[in-house]
C-alpha cells in the first residue's frame, strides 16, 4: 500500500493528532464516533504518530469533543434539512461522512490547499451536494462566493485558538453578515488555556502557536446583531464522560470544580 509522506508543520500538523485520536477511538469497544475512515487514513500516512503523544484517555476526549459538535450539527440539519454546513479547518475530519446528511444539504469543507489535496487523496468524498475549498479561512473572497440562500451552520473544531483575535472576530463577522442566519459551533481556550499551550504535545511538537483567548463567550454576541450564546459546554460536561477511566474522570471532574481551570477550554454554540 502506497503511503502518503507528511510534510506539514505548525498548526496544519496538529490535525494529525486529532485524526489519530479518532482512529484510536474507533478501535475501542466503547467507541463514540466509530470513525473507521480515520483508522484507515492513519494506515496510509507515513508519519510518526507517537509525536502526538496521544493516549487512550486523550483519544476519548477527542472523540467526546467531536461527538458534541456532531450532535449539534445533526440537530441543526434535522431542523433545517435544506441547510448549508460550513466546516472550517476541516483537516482530515470525516464529519460529513459520519453524519451522512440528506442530499438536500449543501456541505462545504474548507482548509488550506495542501490539506485539501491530502484530504482528497486519503478520504472518500461523501455523496450529495459536497465540495471542498482550498484556502486559508482568513483570506478574502472565498466566503463571499458561497450562496447566501440558506440557513448555515459554521463548525470550526480546533481552529479559533490558532487565529489572532482580530482574525477570529473578523471571521465570525463575515459569516454572520453573509448568511441569513444559523449557528456557530466552535471550541475555544481562555487566557489560562492559551498560557498552558506548552503542555499540549501536539502543539509543542509541531511548532504551532495558540493566540486567541475567549474569556467571556458573551463578547462574541457583540460582533453582530442577533448573535446569541445558546450553550457553553466544559470538558466535564461532554457526552461520553463515562468512557474515561475512574482516574481520568476524577481529573476532569476536579478541573470542572476548580474555578480557575473550569473555563480553560469550552465548546460554544451560538445562534445568529
């Protein structure tokens, strides 16, 4: 089997850690995502996945984050079967394949050109109204080329923290100004989480840098009229927490009970 040599560095390289986490989860008897495509992709990549320092506990948390965003995305599609799904910094995520939306849904996966090229070589494109766009989400022009004719859910997992604050705020303003309404689903670190980035192996080993801290999610409401925070989910509130070992559950529980730590990472859901 021909294997793909990886030359990515920095933030794009960190997608391999989440890919590997989903692959490990797929082999677990208590898998949350059952992402067999992630496991198959790992087998085809020439990369030292030990660099990610991904453990079974980390993999479970990757799957829990993915499951929460999957559930919210699926709920939006159920309410809006003719929706657009805008999946930003999609990396090698198989969310479109996992959710298998109806053909009435327009799905757009967006990432850097080199990532999209790798994605197209490794992953089977889902059926239906599906396309990829190879660009940086901070570039001008690409978003405005998309039809603004449907409710749109924008999902960006593991992206916000790599953006500069103004880049993140501008991206949200562009989405909410362009589309007629929908939801924003993304995860974010607060200032403490950003300062703790040297403790994240995938970030440290890739040479990536985290920048944007969202200390108060309600500040996002000020970026465009009608933006409203619906949910803020912390690590100890994620679905599937029971999959962790007793020791790991205690660690997540303790973090959730510590005021300074409990908001260091959250998944946020906004309506606009």
